[in-house]
C-alpha cells in the first residue's frame, strides 16, 4: 500500500493496488505469452553454451520458486519430480550436482508438455502459498523470484535471437517486432564530479551487488547524452576499425582476429549494404538507431578510435541521476570501463542464495541501463549488469565519455540560453525550448493569459481542485510533505493546503528565485504552522530536497498541464526524475489537459485580447535583451494551430518577410513564411496519459475529470521495481 495516498478505486471499480499473487500470476502469464508463438522444436535447441533452450528457461524459473519458496514455505508440499533438481539447477553448488550448462540442449526429456505441466503445478501451489500470507523474509524471497524470472524473460529473447540467426532460413520471432528507433547523435554533457554517492538506497528492492551505497571521488568528466549510432559505427568500420590493432586491447584484438569479426554480431552483408538479424527477422540497418550486439572489446576499440573512452559505472550513475542522459534503459545495456567487483562493505548472504552474484565478481565488465527487451519496470539506476568482455549476444551498446578539460565559459554555454538559441535557430526546422518564455515579463504575461476568458485550463483545473480537494486531502497522511514542481505563484496550492492541515511541510520548486521568494513569504504569513522550504532549481533536472522533507511521506504536485509542454521522451525523463526525487513510497498528483474540440483549443492559445501573442513575442525581446539580438517582434506573427497527428497545440512565430537577424554572436536567415516553433502543449486521453505515466515508472491510482472543457487530475503511484542480475 502506498503510504502517501490511500488506495482508491477508479471509475471502473478496479483497485489501484495489485496483490503479490496478482504480480506473480501476471509475471508467469507474460512468460507464457513470450513463448506462445514458438513450436516445440524451437524450445529444445541450445545453439551455444552461453545460451539455454527455451524449455530450460521455463523449467528453471519454476524450479526456483519450488526450491526457495514452496519446499520450505508450504507445509506438506511434495516435489513435482525429484529429478528436476538435477536437471534445472543453474549453478547453486550448495544444492548439489546439476546438468552441465553446455549440455542443456541434450535434454530431450522431459518434454515441453511435461515442463508446462510443471509450471501449472507450481503456479497452483504458489497461489495457495500467496493466499496464506507471507512473512517479511518469505516476501523478500518472492520478490527475488519475480526479478529472477524477469531476467529469464530477457535471456529467453536473447537466446532465441541467437538461435534463429544460426538458421539459413533466418526466421522471425515476431514479424511485427518494432523497428529500432532513429534519433540524433549524442552531445557531451559536463559534470564536475567530486565526492558523490552511488549504489542502491536502503529500503527499496535491490540486489546485493548494488550495495552498500558508498562514496566515490570523480574527476570532472563529460558524457554523451545518447548512444553511438549505426551510422557512426559504419564510419568506424570504413576507417578500418576492425583491421587496425592500434585501437584494440590485446585480448580483444586476438578475439576479433580469431573470430573473424568485421561488424556487430548480427550484421550481415547483402551486396554493398548491411542488414541485421532482429527479432523481426532480417532487416536493413537503421542508420540513426543505436548500434547493438557489440562486445566490450569492440566498444573500447570504438571509443579509442573516437578519441574518447567508456564511462565508469560511477560516472554513468551520477549522470543518469542528474537526468542528463537519454536512452537510459529502453535501447541497449551500456558497457562501462568498470570491472565487475564488490562494492566496499559487500558481503554475500549465507546459503545457496549467497551464490547469486558474489561468486561471479571476476573476469567480467559492468553494463548499466537496460535494453529494449528488458521487462518494463525492471531496470534501475543502481542496477549492475555484467558480462564477459568478449560476449556479444546480449542487447549491448555504448555511450562515450571523456575527461573534462579546463572550462571555457564561452564554449561551456552549450547548456545555456545562448547555446539553445544557437542550436535552435541553426536547425533546419527552427525551434526554441518553451522554458525560456518565463523571464519576469513572460511570467507576468502568462498570469495574464490565465485570467483571459479564452484560456480555460486554469479555470477548469481550479474548479476541479476545489471539488476534489477534500478527497485528495483524505489520502494524505499525517505529517506529509507536499512537493510542488514549477510552483510559480502557488495559487492552486492553497486549495490543497486549506484542505489538508495535516501537511507539515511544503517544498515549492521553481527556476525563478524572485517569484519563489515572493510566493514563499506570502504562504509563510498565511500558514504559520507549515514549514516552507523553497528550492531554486530547474525541476526537470536532478536536485535534492531540503531537510524539511526528510523522513516524511511525500506527495508531489504538478498542476497546470505543464507536463504537456514536454515531448514524449522529455515527459518520461521528468516523471522518472520526479520519482527519484520523491522516492519509491511517494505519490504524484499531475494536472493534465484532455483532448477538447479544436475551436476551444485554438482560442485558448490565440486569445481574442492578444495576450498569448505578446507572450510568444516576448521570447524575441528576451533574446534581444540577454543575447544582443536584433529581432523586430513586429516582423513576426503569432500562430497557434492544432496538430492532430501528435495530439498537441503548437505555437510558432512566423516571419512576415525575408530577413536576417543576429543573436548570441551568430547570424540567422528567415524566409518569408518560415516558422520558429516555440511551444508544444500536448493533450491527452486518460489512456494515453496512463501509458505515458507507465513509461515514466508510475501507474495511475485514481483519475478525476472536470466538466467541459475537460481537464483531469491524476494520482500516480510508483511501479514496483524488480531488477535482476543472475547469469544462468
């Protein structure tokens, strides 16, 4: 149960809470769904000693639950088949001898049917056990078992891809398997390093190799925000990357030569072009997608060729926690330069489960992140994957890092207003981040927009909050801290503060120090019993909460449909960052603008008084003032339009003539009619927002919807996080 917001039932009567039995059955059903398209012949073959037959995965994960939970936790339980302890033990020496790993493919018996019967038997008995209630120790074992099977769901797909790649028929596991997503190249982000903490926090589920949490010292460094692309890898190949020993570690060069490596594992020549074996079958290389299925040796050679290096796992974790990285856990596991070894203070537990991680801490390298085939909600920022440096059949890629030189303040403006203006105005389709609207004049203009008759969002959301404030307050525990992202004037916050006197702390977060100080001073006078601890920060990045929030249940508050201003990936990054800031036992209240009729939407973003047009053009005035620009705001028209493909309202500034403008020491040309894209405001359905929340690590616990024009308030709870690291 989430201690921050009491469980409620949605409009369909379904409880937001999922029992341990529900989690167990959902997990097991997903495994069956993964193998449903296979025939029995597919399930029995072992193409390489590193891989296992599908049938073995199905039985081994079942053996885990039988051995570690049923045999000791369910009175009177009898083993399904005593011989299975030998056949399906992976590597637990404490549990006796076992079938040698390279010979798992020789097990024609038991049949697939017998293995599936084994799964049904154990599922029935596990249902009995889980209905009886579990001790804390047994629940911990269950969560380990859930994470263990999620691991094997990924391993199963890895092994199947390798199996099908060996067939001359090159069969597809699923012809509809999604194609790799294309994207831009990476940009280096600078971090100062220093004394930082890494590792899993106590209290949340984590594997023993993720802790103890400890301090490490990092020198200043730079890390790429995205993974290396196929097109970049092709350039490495064309430059003799696989033929030039100077880029390679000695063991890697020997491996590449003896193995005849000339490309990533699943790349195959088709005349003068390359194709790639995927779970969807043979497909053309997607040039701007991330390269995958490379060994540590290949990754290190590429980094050497590129004049960079691989990040350490501590550098990776710091950058991820500060929300600087894209493609963190949905594309490929990312090689680091860190050898897999114990953290300071690590001690394996006693018994068979002490063999889970510790005995593999030699001869392997750490990978961080997560892959496209990693089960949803499975990876975590502290999770340490590990493989031998020559292995390639996993979904592995790389991002580059490099040591940071002295700061050049002009060059280091990459992450500043000037850098974003230069980048945005130099692009083929000119654009600027909407966060730059909110200087002091822009903030005042936005407050004026909210008071116009046409802009319904603030009015509808305020009315909705007034109606549901008591219901929201009833779910907030005594002594909780309310954390508001992008607090501004904190106007809507008063509705919650009035309804929930049990709140003991309020933490407003805003990028504008002046606005924050003014609003905080006002609230301190109005709510003298409340501890108010403002934080000046860009809430889209990583920051620490003040001590006023320590040890308290936390409720996040993000009203105003501001989440609609992010693109999809940006919204996911914010949601993940918010979960990290709030913690795994928090709740998050998010205001969302729903899809309304086009006339209503268009009027809201092009009001009859022209306030929104002035707000939009103020961005040009700010560029002139802060970056030495010479924009003529009257030479641009405000344009608001509905984009049904992306379900968003867009704001643009349209050049009224051919013109040349200067800003930030650069010159930019605008053609007559050319658009400068300044804002997106995505509109959602309840289903589309629930899907977005799930990508960000949250699930919807409750939803409230206003009268027309419709807005919604969502209560989100964190997904359970189950990670794995066994190698079977």
